[in-house]
C-alpha cells in the first residue's frame, strides 16, 4: 500500500490529552484529524479538525470515520477493541484490535508476556471467590489488581497476607483480578517503541520513572542505569512489539528489582506519559511517530537532542486557583504544556512541563525547584 500523503484525514478514538498532542503533531505534518469522543469538550476536541460526539461503538459514527479517514488510531487502551476491529474493515487501523485487546486485560497481558519470554512478577489469576483459597502463600505481600479498566493506581489494593485477600477481592467488586507479589524495587523504567507496517522499528531512549500515589510523577531521560540494562530494556520492548505483530507506537514498563533484574510490568498500546519528553527533547516525538506509522511513512529519528526531565502537573496544584506559571517561564530551558481541561481535580493530569539540560541530574535539579515553587505559590495562606 502506498504512503498516505499530507492532506488526508486521520481518525482518532478518544479525546484526552494524548489525542490532543497527537492531533497537534499530525497537523504539523499536514494531516487533518477527526476525533470520535463521547465527551463534548475534551482536550482533543478543541484542537482536532472535526469531532464526532458519539459512543465508541456507535455504528453511524464508525461508518463515517471509516469512510472519511485513511487511517485510524486510539489514544487510550480502554477504547473498545471491537471498535478497532470494525474500523479495520474499511481503513488502516494502527494499532490493530488484537494487541489492544491483550493490553486491556491484565490476565491476557501477563500470560502474553510470559509466553514472549519476558520475566514478570510472580502472579496468580483470580476469576471468582472460589479461586481465593488456591492462591500460593508465597505471593504475599502482594498487590491485587483488576484485570480490566485499572490505570494510574486505580483498581489496585495492597494485600499483606492471605487473610486480607477476600476483603480486597470484595472491595474490587468480586471481578476478575491478578494478584502480583510485591517486589523489592530499585527503580522503574519504560521504553517507547514505534513499529511500522514495513516491519521497521525504532525505540526512544529509556526513561527512568518515579510515581506518587500510583500516578507517574517524574520521568528522567536518559535513565540513569547501566548501558547494558538500557539495551536489555530496549530489546525486551522490541520483542513485545514483534510478538504482538504490532503496528504503531507502544510503551513497555519495567521494574528493576534488587540485583539489576529487569521485570516486565505493563504494556500500553499507544504513546505514553513517560514519553512526553520526546516532544521537546527528540528529533521526532512519539506522537509524530504515531502519525508516520499510520500513514506508512518512514519512521523519524528518535535521537535525544538533550537530556530531559518531565514532570506531571496534577489538579492538586489548582487547589487555591490557577498556578503562577511564571515559575516555569522564568527558566529558559523549561517547556510548559497545558492540556486545556476545564476542571481541575486532585489526581487529574492537567499538564506537564519538561526541563532540558546537559545531563538528567541537572534537569532534575531545575525541575524540582520549579515544582517546589509551583506548590508554594498555590498553597492557601493561613
């Protein structure tokens, strides 16, 4: 199939901040974006060229998107895989519904990772209450996670012992879950991969990630890990993409446990929060790569132009009103990205900023100062 030239329509399922950043990247390449999103005022709708306000499985909306668009993608994994399958009957879909369906279900995801030859945390699958007595005591202390629809720390409960498991399972609605043994972590890293329809692949630099309350807080690039470990993470992420026969952009998250062992955690079948630094610090961003794959264009260079640190901005910062963004602007190598969300809520991702520097440690030092100033500037007075 020939490449899709600029001027064509690209479809997007989902209207959040990832869709907003994808739309901007695709538009900068000359493409037009049609978003399908049930919400009327999401971050993507304000920048996309057209908006279908309908359910993801709305037949008329899917028919229109398939008719108008040369290719379609998704901006979050919980869009129904069935929508991608149906769109695949009339246009190019990237990623395909099969890979998304695996990433949507922790049970399928864990089993896939094991079959692909990657190490995972020891785990047990719990479908019903009758599975609870069969769980191996060696999995405690552990974390009980919903098989579906959990993200940013939601749908997860720490479980200290087998005695606590029934209550945790009930608290999660008695729905299918995965229990993972809690591992002694040294740090967490992630790798964003782009794989084209021609089989061409590229990886972005490995990111070192810190989380707070289950939500990504800071990403540092390049990760401050040995070169051999970074190479192993990239190789493992490529193995995942190839085993899925994946076409598009995906992220693989890893734990680094005591002793430097790499343990696969999750797959995200889309651009990822930990890859946002690429907008400012790489030759081609993860969102540009997403558009390139969809349009069967050659992949862009993912080389790092500068070390970088990305910091998420959550709605907590708005507790006393709009933050003073002057704390970011006064640093000439800091870049502010706000997502245009109208309502700030605790834990809601409202934006991020990225600091560029000669080293990740220098960027982190500046980023910490900026974050402290933003927090101090929005703290209610006594």
